[in-house]
C-alpha cells in the first residue's frame, strides 16, 4: 500500500559531507555497477557508444559554483541520490502500490514487479531521485543498497551501501538518522547538517553537511615577528639561534 | 502484492567467487576484488586489505567491467593495408606479426641499433621494457616521463633523494596543514582523496594553490588562485618571509642537509667558485661549531657552524645556508615585489607564511619513539612538524618547473618537515639520493647490448651523452646541453626528431601504450602529418611503425604492425620494487595482476609478446645458450628473472619454500602465493625506522635486508645543488665538456645551484598583450586520458569538454551560454565550446584533458560528441618554442630536464556563435573493430 | 515539463469526453435514440480515446491493471477507478436513452457526478505535485473542470450554457496564467534551497552530472522560450475561448457553426494543454541550472 508508515523503527539514510566531496564520481559509477546486476532490472544505457548516450543512474554528482557577496567564489561538488524522505510524495502518488516506504527502516523502494512505469513518482520527487529505465520501462531509484546492508553473504563490514564503501574521500556516511546517538546523527548535529528544499515538506532522511567556512586565513593568522630584514641581520640571528640550540 | 516485494532483509547471493588482482584503469594500482558469476565479471570493488586503496575504488576502477568488455578492444595482430592514418588493417597471425617485426628489427640491430626507437607509455613494466631495450642495444629507449612529470621526479631526487608523485606522500594521519600545488588528480588518486578525507576528519586544513578551484582545490580551506608559471616566485617569497622571521629548523638543517657545506665565494672567475670545499677524499667539509675546525660533514659528533665563514689560503668559503639566505632575503622576493606577477596579494602571502610557521613550530608533535641515526647518535623521540606539501604537474609542466619544484622542496626542508612525523614521507624504494641512481648510457654497438641502463642521473657535464663532435647520441637529444638532466628522456620529441632526421634518421619506431598520434603528443595535427609524410621516393619518412595497444585508439591507425594487448583482467603483470611499486610510507609492497578471465580474442600480454620477440631476435637474457627461449612468457619471467643475485621482479615469498622477503631464490610457487594473499605482498618498516629514513640506521639496515639496495647509503639533502653549479661552470668556459655557444647564457641563467625563478619561456617570447591568457588542462577524476571514452558508463559523465573562461573575459567579450570560441596560440587555432567559471584565475582558461576524439576511433559511432564537440588543447601547443630570430627553435621543454612545458601555453580568444563543430575536424579513421552495440544493460546476465 | 503528446491527448480528450457525458447525464440536451447514440458515442469515444492514449505513456503497460489498487492515497489510482466507474455508471443510462427512450434521472445525475469527479481527479494528479508549483494550486482543478464543462457544453450544442461557461473559463484561464507565473517564486524554491548552499552565496551550475541528456532532463526540464509562450497563449486563448465565443454570439448558429466552434475549441484546448505542461517548471530543473 502506498500509504506512508505512521512511523519507522529506524531511519536509515546517508549523510553527505560537502566539505569533503571532491567530485570524483566514484559513488556514481560504483552504484551503477552494483545496481545493474543486483536489485531488479539492469540499469540500461541507450546509444551507449553513439551520438547521444544516455542511461539510468541512481546517484549523480552535480558541480556548482557558489559566489559569496564578498570574497572568492567556491566550487561545491554535490552528489545526489534518493533522500528516503519521511513524507515521501513519490510513494503516495503511486497508483500501483509499487512504490513504498518500509516501516522497519524507512527505506523507500520500488517493487518493479508492480510498477507500470507511469513516471508519476518521478514527477512527485523534488530531487530527481527517480529515473525510469528506458529499456526495462520500470522506475529505478536508490535502494539504499537494501540488498547489501542486510546481506549475510557479505562480510559484516561490507554491509553498507556500495557508494559509501567506495567513496575514496570518506564523504559519505551511512546510518540510522532516527537514533540521535548514532554516529551519523552526531555528525549532523556537529556540522549543522541541512535538508534539501525544506519548502517541499518532504522531510528528507538524508542530510547534507555544508562546506566549512573557507578563505579565512587572512583574518585568522597573526603576522610573523621579524628577526631580520637583510642578510646581515639574518647572520646575527643565526649565530644567536645556533648558540641556543 | 506484498508477496512480490523483496524480503525485509534481503540477502541475495553476491557472486560465485572473488578473484583479487590489481586495477589498471590508472597508474594508482589499487587492489580489487573481482566478483565472478557464471564465469563473467559481475562486480568490482576495492580490496580492503590492500595497502594502496584500503577498500575504496574510484569511478574508473568501478567502471572496469565496461573497459574489460569494451567494443574497442583489439582482437588480433594486424598489418596495415591502407595508407597510414586510414585505419585499414588486415588481421594476421602472431607468427606473421613476429616475422614482420623480426624482419625489421634484426638487420638494424646488426648494423646500427640506434635505428630502433623504442618508447613506452605509462606502462608499469619499465624495468622489463628497459631490460629488453638494453639487450637489444638501442640507446633510444625511454618511457613517457619526459612529457609527464620528470621535473617533479628529478627535482625531488636531486634535492632530497625522492619525489612527491607516487614516491612519497604527506603523513596524512599526523599532518595538520597540507599545502597542495598544481594537483588535479595525480597518480596517487585514491590515497590522496582518502588522505584529504582523514585530514579533514581530524580537523586539519588544506591550502590549495592552483589557478583553478576544482577537485581538491574545491575542498581546500584556502584557495590561492595563482597565475600559471609563477609558483616559484610565490614559494621563494614564502621562504623570504620565513627567513626574515627566523622560522626555519636550524637543528634539522645542520644535521640532515648540506646547509653547512662550505662553498667558495670570493672569485667568480675561478673554476671552483661555487663549489664545495672538499677533503682529499672528495668529501665536503664544514666548520665544526664546537671546535671551529674544519671537518668532513658526516664525522660523528660534528655539528656544522651555519653562521661561520671560512678564510683559507686567501679564499673565502661560506656555508650553503648563508648563500641561500643572501639569495632569498633579496627584496625581489618580498611579498610586495611578487604579488602582482603571482596574482596573490602581499598580505595573503604573508598570511600563508605565518600559517606555515605557526603549524610547523607551534604545533610541533613528539612521538615517543627512540631511534638511532647514521652517525650512531641515539634520539629518544621523533620530533614532528605537521605541515606538509604535495605538488604535481601544475608546477612541473612548465619550462621553469625543475627549479620551481626544487624551491618547493627547499621550503619543506627549511621547515624541517621532510621525513618527520606530520610531514612528508618517502615510500620505498625511496629515499635514494641521485648518486645511488645509475648514470645514463647511450652508446649503441651493433649486435651488442647497451653497456648499462638508458636512463640515469647525471652528476655533471661528464655524464652527458654526446658524440665526440658534441651531437646527441639519442634521438630525443636527452642528456645533451639542451636538457642536461633529462633523466626520463623526451618522448615528446621522438616523432618530430625522427621526422626531421635530427640528430639522425631512424628505421623503426616501436611504441607501446601511448597515444602519440593524439592526446599524448604536442602539436597533434602536425604530428599526424609527420607520421604519414613520405620522402621523394614515396616512402614513409619514418619507415616502420610498430605499436602495441589494447584498444582501437587514434595511434593504432598510424602503425604498420599492431601487437594487440589484453585487458588488465586477462594478463600477468608485476608492480615491482624494481620499477614503480605500490609501497606506502610505512611499508614496502609490490603486487601482481593475473588473468582472472581468459582472453576470448587472439591477443597477448605485451610483455609476453616482447619476450617472444626477444627470443626470436636472439637477445641476451631472452635465449639460453642452446638458443632456446629463456622465459615461456611474462609470468615465467616475473618468477624466474633475477636482476641482481636473489633480487627479482617480486620481493614477496622468495626462496624455494617461499619464506624469504626481498632477497632469495626464485620460488616456483610465488605467483600463487601472491594470489592467495590478495594479489600483493607487503612488509612493514620497523617502528624505529618509520621516519628520518635517509639518516635512520635501522631503516638503512632494513632497506639492505629487503634488497632495496646492497649497502646502506645515508646522505644529506641538497639545499645547494652542486651538479647544477658544474653545468654553470662549464657554460662559463671551465672544463673540457663545453656547451655550444648559443646555449651558454641560458645554462648560466637556468642551471642555478639554488633555485631561481625565471619566467616561463613562452611568456618571454610571445606578445603578452596579444596573447593575454594562460590555457591549461586538467584531468577529470573519472577519466583516464583517452581510454575513458570507450567506456559506456564513463563517457556519459563527460563526452564533451568545454573551455572554461573566467568571468572577466566572459563579460568583456559578451559571451553567452552555449557560445563557442576560437582559441589561438602563436602556433595554431582551434574552435571549441565554452562555459563561464568565476572560481578561476582571471587570466586563465582551462578544459578537461583528452576528452576530444578522432572520428572513427574507440569504436564510437557517427556523431559521437567526443569528436563533434570535444577537443584537444594539444593542437595549440608546439613541441618547439616559437622562432626567436636566430634561426634556432628550442624544445618547448624545461631547459634542465626536458620536461614538456604543456602549461606554458598562452592564447587569445574570440567569441563565436553557438552550434559549431570543433576544429580542427580531422577526417575519420576506419575502425578495425567496428562500432559498439546500440544498447547496453550489463546486469541482464545475472 | 515535457509536453508529451500522449499526456496532452489524454487529459484534453478525457476532459471533453467526461464533460459531454456529464451534461448528457443531466439531460442537457435531453436526447434519446439516434441523437443520443451519436452524442454518447462522441462522449465515450473521447473519454476512451483519451484513456487509451494515457497508456502510451506507460513504460510497462502490462501492470496498468494494478493502477486501480491505491485509491486510498493516489489520485492517479482514484482517477483510474473513477473513470471506469463513470463509464460504467453512464453506460446503463446511455443504453436507456438510446434504446429504451429514457432512463432514471438519478442514474444520470450519479453518472454526471462521476464524470465531473473523474475530471477532478485528473486535475488533482497535477495539482497535488508540490514539485510543479504552477500546477499545485486550486486553480488547476478549477481550470480542468472549466475546460471539461465548457467544452462539454459546446459539444452538447448548448450555445447559451457554453457561452457562459467559456466566458467563465476565459477568466479562469487568464487567472491561472497570471497566478501561475508567480507560483514558482511564491513557493520559494531556488538553487540555493535545493542545495542548501544559500548561506554561502548565490549558486550556479558549473557542470552537469552528465554531458548528455537523461530521463529527468527530457521529462522534467523542458524549457520553452518566453516569447514562444506568449504567442501560444494568444493562439490558445483565441481558439479555445475567443473564437468559439465569437461564433456562438455572432453567427446564426446551427450544426456547422457549432462544429466549427468545437473544432476551434479543440485546437485551443490542445494549445493551452500543451502550454500547461510546457510552461510548468519542475523544481528538479533547478539542479540542472534551468
Ligand atoms: N583520473 C585520472 N587520473 C590520472 C590521470 C588521468 O588521466 N585521469 N593521469 C595520470 C597522469 S599520466 C599524470 S601525469 C597525473 C597528473 O596529475 P596532476 O598533475 O594532478 O594532473 P593535471 O590534470 O595535469 O593537473 C595539473 C594541475 O595543475 C594546475 N596548474 C597548471 N598550471 C599551474 C601553475 O602554474 N601553478 C599551479 N599551482 N597549478 C597549475 C592545473 O590547474 C591542474 O589542476 O595524473 C595521473 N592520474
Ligand atoms: N594538453 C595536454 N596534453 C597532455 C597532458 C596534459 O596535461 N595536457 N598530459 C600529458 C601526460 S602527463 C601524459 S602521461 C600523456 C598521456 O597520454 P597517453 O599516454 O597517450 O595516454 P592514453 O590516452 O591513456 O594512451 C595510452 C594508450 O594506451 C592504450 N592502452 C590502454 N590500456 C592498455 C593496455 O592494457 N595495453 C596496451 N598495450 N595499451 C593500452 C590506450 O588505448 C591508449 O591508446 O598525455 C600528455 N598529454
Ligand atoms: S565518491 Fe565521495 S568524493 Fe567522490 S563524488 Fe562521491 S561523495 Fe564525492
Ligand atoms: S528523494 Fe524523491 S524519490 Fe526519494 S523518497 Fe524523497 S521524494 Fe521519494
Ligand atoms: S512509475 Fe511505477 S513506481 Fe512510479 S508511480 Fe508509476 S507505477 Fe508507481
Ligand atoms: S545507497 Fe546504493 S543504491 Fe543508493 S546511491 Fe548508494 S550505491 Fe546507489
Ligand atoms: S585510482 Fe581508480 S583507476 Fe586508478 S588503480 Fe585505483 S581504482 Fe583503479
Ligand atoms: Mo603523465
């Protein structure tokens, strides 16, 4: 049923650190690689070697330029996948019941066996987190690697999403955001994690950690105290300093 | 409906089997777990136990499946049937391929082996390919280092016995401040990303120095958008500030560097002006601070007096540090004096200097780890300066790169932050001073192997490789007065020199894994013409071209004979301590690749093909006394070859029973032991040997034990680089090996023993008002040069590159979204799509490297955006500098190392309306492998 | 939003069809026999044709039957159920009208209600989408209903009724455009809120996550030039409302004139419906700098 659960036992999700993401697309491709041969239909690519290649990805990295009122422009790499919203509009719009949010862990999934490929859920999602696969005709989205995180065929330490496991810079964190004592919740609290488009009232589970303040050296650093301004003065200092060693 | 939903805790089978090998989607060489199902590769992930990547995997590595199943894979040996460049080939057998190659190579070996030029790209078997070339006897061998980053490597080794790059790394876990110069990606891809992640998690900071604020510079806490080519000036200004504030580590300098070496300074006209005062045994001397007496620098107990002068026999000597201080305290390096040129405000320069000093000296760390130095002195602790640096091609790919890199190393050394906790650390087999490297060899004798390795580290004019008449011995003119310390050769000059017959003509150009007709060459359009040019008889000016590639690249179309390689999942390989291993600062490590799947085409690992070819040519080392082939294939070579007694390509599990490390007999089981261990071997450096390695007795002993070298070789860092002075001295007329007159002034100006900044050559030659803009390229993190475009997943991320234009220029010229531009250098013009970027040095434009493709290459279909709208900047960059009026054209390279000066390029820009096709638009090549399928849905099979 | 032909055809035709059927249910016009047959055929033809068109939009039509299951939450599911219900309720009434010379009025009213409700649910599919601010207003159901009853009246040959309703529709349409133009800004979604980076400064796309296009871009980042939009609004308004009104008021009437008015209206409906999609900006376009 596409009604949203009253409450979820856990709120599993991702925390993405925009201060650390270098924009390498590792998470994008590893997600594609894992998901093309696991959950549901493969993620297809059309005109793969031709003039207009296009394919299904569950996670994509944008690059933005942010220009402060005063100071130097910054670049922010911005990975985006499903945010597993608490108030997921993509779920309630679904006419077939294919889209659902799990009460046990809050993961939003599409049951492809039920999906008729109407695309309405993708329209309902503010974040572009759903893509209709061109060849399979069913809706694809981030599964939070539900087939990894509980998978007893994987070693315990690997029961995390593929994108988190692969991220070279450690910019992606996975955990229970419903538990205020979890590492991810603490991280969000420490770093003032934010929701994307709060005005859409989707209550995303995934949080984004904003970049730390940048280009502050000029304000922060104290000038060096000079011991010499020319070679002779330096020599005198040198002699003294060597003596003190 | 609930019944069709997947279970609450789904636990599907992941794969039948995991095979652990080494990634090859770039030169970082991460460990990978290849999940196999039904005999097919299902999923590739990082190997958590691997020293390099510790489980993570980049975009390229994750797209390995698509590379392995690429439609552009070559399928069989081929011989050219159409004109060169057309791409028309016929499949042949390996026997026929070998016969053709032997038919070309055997006669010239017997008459004039230098007529073979054998150059390899970024392969990871240089110790093997150079062994082959040495056995063949041609002086003309090198890998790609000359056009890549030799400035970085050479400056590092000459200055401190090891380089950044992949030979050393910041102490990521202990550093508090990391300053990164000119790095977009580097070879150490995953470790740098992981390091930055850990540094930030620990609260450390990053300062990025780069004209472009993307990638690592985007996450940097402080971005210094420097004007290209001026880093040397900026660094010397930082040094100026540190000297003025006395913020240098005197104890460190006295102990571990040549700061105290005495240098003659009284009479510039004498031959030993600027040379060290040496004892009779030739050892440099210092004044002992305790006694005031002269002493050999490495005498136990002696601490040099860095402040004293020495007057002796009417001559004056000063310690190197004093010369250094005199040079850099000069007002020309004051922040105010350099600010404009560098595009960084004087206040900002001062703030950076202050921050470096603060972190180095106020955040000093101490490890409770006793150690003993080379002189036998025991130290109870290890003192750390948690400020460290990393740099790559942004400072090295300029014509002033060698000296800029040296300046940076001197900054590190002055701060006392090399090989200390929190600082910069070498990875085995480094540290290794220049003296410990071989000297170059370039005298080819018909029918004989070369006397020694091709490449090495000259220590003065006496080591140059010149004919009696002063002409170059090598086709690339390496180790000549034009580029005396060209320790990696100059691959970027081979085709144009061979075409020009300067210094001589060759017969066969044999290349491996370098796309020299496209993205790895300068002046691409002209190089394509040189490769197809014919002489008055209608014969090709370069008579034979043999090429080994794994894919249908642009260069394939220009070869006469193609030796098709396997993909990285189909062959044996070794990532060896003899070459460019996978060591980390705390461990020695090497690794293998092995065929986790068998090739389904008539292809062969190139090294195995080279072994077959070596045997057919009867090369020493490749045939037994009875004339039979010594090694069946590369796997056999990896296990059984010994470079020095007991030392072979792989260091792990040596000895017949596999119990030895580093040194030991061949172990027939060695490869299986590697496979069982996840594809790699590693051995930890003992705790007391982890830092201070060049001077650490226990490290030196360990290195000898493990076979890195045969005897301990402690040394000191070269603030003052005497071999440079030797070059200068020759240019001043001293000695018997003399440079040609037209080079004297340049050598004097550029080969300074203390690094000086001079402006990039192109800056000095072109009219800066006419060509006001610097043009750069950067590597995309998800693409490896030209290979990525054949990858169905990666090419979706980037199949068009645009030229990023700074807001100032954008507005001035009235650019709008979707516009194109004509970009013109002094040498050529290209037409390209553009985009605006503000987080960019205001005088710089840039684009992603190697996205542009030639039509027909890489099995891409008609209209592929890579060919229609993608482009290369290479067309604008000439391998020679513009003519200067004296009729001579110098290589567009660093005058010391020959490093290709890619980033010296200056251009002008003109707005064009939207909807163009990139120019130059080269005619299509025929694809010998057809084009890829319409659709891909890879997981279908599972 | 991508103005996909199947969706335009679907929403335009079902609107007109159910509008006509609704009037017929109310006995306007009060037809029986062959005349009723023709009118019901037209109504059913439009409604069924529209519904059929909607399936062309499905990636996996095999599962379309499952669309009836989620009436508790999904407006699309409700629409599917109501559309079928409406057609089923109207069927016996139509049968009576055509073949039996009449049917219980209550059944007709119920059918009319179902038809109107169907149109309302169609509208709500769009109106519920917060992600498309232009749609997510009460104006959307009013507009859809306006088109349905206005067009239905026209099809039903009710000159006076049609005149009043079209005039009303004209006002609604102009209002929807005016209010719609401000909706995106009112909702307040910007690239700054989309990225959470507004605290640092203004945000601009530097590089998209992929060079080419993808499902999101083709489906949700359709862009139509402003000038183009104004032109189309004029054409749409002229054909859907002004010309039919003119014909109704300034011509002697009769079947031919009425047919001309209907054709004009249909052309106009397609144009305005095309614009309804093409002008609607989905917030996801922000991520792509559009
Ligand atoms: N993903 C990926 N990884 C790769 C490769 C690849 O193709 N793709 N290639 C491999 C190879 S062969 C190499 S050599 C390495 C190269 O590794 P990098 O040196 O990191 O590669 P480049 O992309 O050349 O980056 C040069 C950087 O220097 C900056 N720069 C240019 N001029 C100046 C200057 O004057 N001053 C400063 N401070 N910065 C400047 C440029 O903006 C750019 O960021 O990468 C290796 N790793
Ligand atoms: N404008 C500009 N140009 C540059 C640079 C720049 O920064 N700017 N950087 C320069 C630098 S540092 C470098 S290193 C060069 C790199 O340039 P190249 O070394 O030419 O790099 P690739 O495009 O990777 O080409 C290598 C060739 O190896 C082939 N290959 C791939 N895998 C295998 C394999 O397993 N076996 C064999 N036999 N072949 C294989 C590929 O198909 C390709 O044809 O580019 C240089 N060119
Ligand atoms: S893998 Fe990590 S660093 Fe790379 S783009 Fe994804 S989140 Fe960013
Ligand atoms: S991000 Fe989009 S797809 Fe994911 S739960 Fe939220 S609304 Fe649904
Ligand atoms: S596309 Fe599939 S999952 Fe999405 S709303 Fe339609 S039926 Fe539901
Ligand atoms: S959690 Fe899994 S499915 Fe979701 S983005 Fe990460 S890798 Fe892709
Ligand atoms: S950095 Fe990426 S491509 Fe390079 S070896 Fe590692 S995983 Fe492979
Ligand atoms: Mo390179």
